[in-house]
C-alpha cells in the first residue's frame, strides 16, 4: 500500500509592512474627509491595516492525498464551502459558497483540504471568475484526476452596498474540467448535486 503524499502549501508574508499600511489608511481616510482624531477613531487605521492583512493572508496547510486503493470512480463533492474574498476592483468583500467536486484517478484527497484550497485562493484580491478557475485548475494538476468541477455562488458588496445597490443579487460562476466538462451524464450529475441545475 502506498503512503499518503503531502504537499505543503505556504503563503509568503515577506512583503507585509503593517506600519506603512496603517499610515496609508490614515492618509486615505483623511483624503476622504474622515477624521481619525476622536478617541473611537484613533485606532481605526491600525485595525483596518491588520484586518486587510488577515483577509489577504491564507493559512498554510498540507495537501494530503491517499492512494485510491479501492478504485473509487464516482463523484466526490463538498458542497456549501464558505467563501469570502475581496473584489479587486473596489476592495470590498464578496461572500458566498463554493461547491467543489472531482472524479478520482489514482489518488483521493482528504476532504477538509477542498475547503483549504478554496480559502487559499480566496485570500487575495480576486474576481469570482478567476477564483473559480484557479481552484479547478490547481486541483486538476495536483490530483491528476479524471475531472474537476467548481461552482461559486456569491454576493458582491460592490454591487449591493454601492453603485446599483442590487440588494439580494448573487453571481454564479463555474469551471468544469475533464469528464465533468465533456461527459454529459457526469456534468449533469455534478450540476444537479450542487443545486445549480434542478
């Protein structure tokens, strides 16, 4: 029996300068006419800098795969994985859920790692379209599986809090690779189980 294989996925924090970020926030707020002189606002630039640093920093994790000794060849799907990211156009949050599935090849994945992969790519300024594709492409390469599917449903605060103020609207994106893209039955099964196709 083959041993588990582990890939350590780490985030580089070398470029983070919280002091400079705090100063920049202070100037940013001042330029918008927001004073930070009051007792309640004095700490806001530091809090905001730390908050964005946290939002942009994924946690390190080990991507652990195991031999598919039983030859399992049906869909593995994790539904409703929480997603939170920052829209790169306005630096406002978008939040929702991801449905991530794959058709195993020679190896299977520890299920919690699907959520870790989603978080890894979400913790940076993003577009939902790119995020969806990055997750699918990365899993396809790492698992060498027969197919990968990712669907993300999210609400963008850049649409709901400003501009058009389309409260309650959501955006759906999908990336299907391998058999989940080309085999009609596999595609239909994935989309039905995610709830996208009813």
